[in-house]
């Protein structure tokens, strides 16, 4: 079975309504003054208020930094660091999707690690930990609340990079699906496909092991079962709960088994063209799966079977074919556009492909893929999905 290495938060509380235990979690950790790192939409939707009401009722003072942008940048991180230093905060609460949670993580570890955040790009491991981080997801997509990863975009080099290590693992995760009912159709679809990609890539990764397999195999059928229902009816509690659980399980899987080629190629699309993370994954998932299936047929066939895209009567090769078809159908149902239909500039896209391929390979993710691509093959895949 091989050796597995797992890092995870000290405290995980999960279930509908569990955000009401936020003050209790802080008290259990002996913390008394959090900076809440979030974005303005979440303030407007009242999600931040749900948590601050709980803190106020417990007599806990707090501050709010609501300047996080989607695909947070190094400059956004600097603003967050300044907000933290402006008072005597003793911990960071990251409340939101991957963008606020990752910003919260980076604020914490950059308080104690000198230099610029790009100095710590993966594969460097950032182990020196800053103030405790309490992460409260509201998208149920990235799984960042359980992962050792953090993604920041460099404004100077137009690059979206991974940061990783013990210092990027939350101290506590408070996972309450009730936040997710306000997600609109597009964000629901994109974040669900992000989770699905985490689970699939963790399962076929060269770094997969029995512990991560269990999480990935649980997450995939939950997403396949609930994603369309959650998109059609945002208030469907069963679907929302299933997707949130799956996002966290997929996070636990890929945090420790790593992602692979889809994520490697997705980050450069996000950095150069500002396509939402889950959407750029979706644009790539069927084509990259088709490119890779032949190199790990039994693993991909398992994915097809647990998601009921293939049956136990199908042999592995047939199941792999049905998986690619099933992912294409899912993209159609979730109205995933090709890059050309998303309004990306054609000339710029094709001119940037060599740099994007280089950045994808440099991230290390493609090297975990069952079929490790060359730079030319990555460029071809980018052309194929255009
Ligand atoms: N650290 C990790 O392990 C990890 C893993 C995957 C992706 N990421 C990164 O996370 C970022 C993407 O995160 P994301 O997909 O969660 O989206 P996000 O945090 O960027 O948010 C996307 C949009 O959804 C809105 N939103 C959030 N919650 C909502 C809710 N409950 N209702 C309505 N609107 C809501 C936000 O305000 C924002 O406008 C990217 O930078 C990506 O690279 C990190
Ligand atoms: Fe992701």
C-alpha cells in the first residue's frame, strides 16, 4: 500500500448550522481577537454578519478586512497584512471561497516568513507557521479549508502559483453548507467541477494512496449525483450538503495526493485570462482525461463506475470511453463554454501558449499525471480546447 503523509487541521466541525460554533472554536484554541478576511459580496450577503453576530454574543472583539479579490494577488495579500498589523489581532478567520481562505493563510504565514510571497513558491515547503487560521468555506469548491495549498497570483510576473506546507494548513475548519445556498447558478457549477477535478486528479495521481483514495471515491459520486440538482434549485438542501461534504473530502484527497495535469494547465488560464478557477478546470477536464486515460485505465474506470457513467459490466477500456463522454455531457449541462466562446482574445491566447505550457510544467502538477506530457503536448491540448 505504500507510505502516505497527511497534514490536516486540528479541529474540523462540519454540518448545517455549525458556523454558530465559531466563538466556541476560538475559545477552545484560547484565541480572543480575530481579523476576519473576506470579500465584499460576502459582507453584502450577510454571511459575515452570521459569524460576527456569534462573536459579539460571546463578547469577542474582531476586525474585518473585506478587500479580497477573486484569484487573490500579492498586492491584495499586502493589504491584508497591513490590516492585520494595524491592531493586536491574535488569529485570522478566512471566510469565503478559496480566494479569502487562501489570502487568510498567506497573511498568517507571511507574518513570520521574510521576503516576498513568490520566494516560497512550491515545491518549497513553508513550515514556519504564523498566527492560527480558522477557515470557513462559503463556496464548497476548493476544499482549501482542509488543504496544505494556497494559491496566489503574482502581479509582476502574471503567474498563479502554489504555495504549500504545514503553515498553509488551517488550525480549524468550520464547514457549514448553509452558506452555499446563495451561490448563483454559474458559481455553483464551477465550484462543483473544481471539487470533481480535485477528487478525480487525486485518485489518478501518481501520489495517490489508500487514505486519499477513500476521500476521492466518496467525493466523486456525491458531486455527480448532486451538481445538476444544486444548479437547478439553489435551495435544495440535500444537494448543497452533499456538494459541501464532497468539496471537503476532495480537498483532503488532493491536499495529500496532489492534483495533476488539469490543474497544472488551469492556473495559467486563470493568471493570463482571468477565467474563474472551476470554469477553466471544466474547459480542460474532458480533453485532459481523454489524453490521460490510456495510462491508468483501471483508475479512470473506477471514476466512471462510482459516478455511474459506466456500469460494473463495462470493461476498463469501455468505462474510460464512457467517462470522457460523461464529462462532455456534464459540461454541456453546466453550459461550460470553450475559451473561444468565453471571449478570450484569440491572438493573445495562441501567442501565450508557450509561456502557459512552461508555467504549467513548472508548477509540478503535470508530473503527477498518469501520462506526463511534454511542453508540445500541453500546447496541443490548449489548442484542442480553444
Ligand atoms: N488552497 C487550495 O487548496 C485551493 C484549491 C483550489 C483552488 N484554489 C483557489 O481558490 C480560488 C477560487 O476560489 P473559489 O472557487 O472558492 O471562488 P472565490 O473565492 O474566488 O469566489 C468566487 C465568487 O463567489 C462569490 N461567493 C463566495 N461564496 C458565495 C456564496 N456563498 N454565495 C454567493 N456568492 C459567493 C465570491 O464573492 C466571488 O465573487 C482560486 O484562486 C483558486 O486558484 C485554492
Ligand atoms: Fe482547484
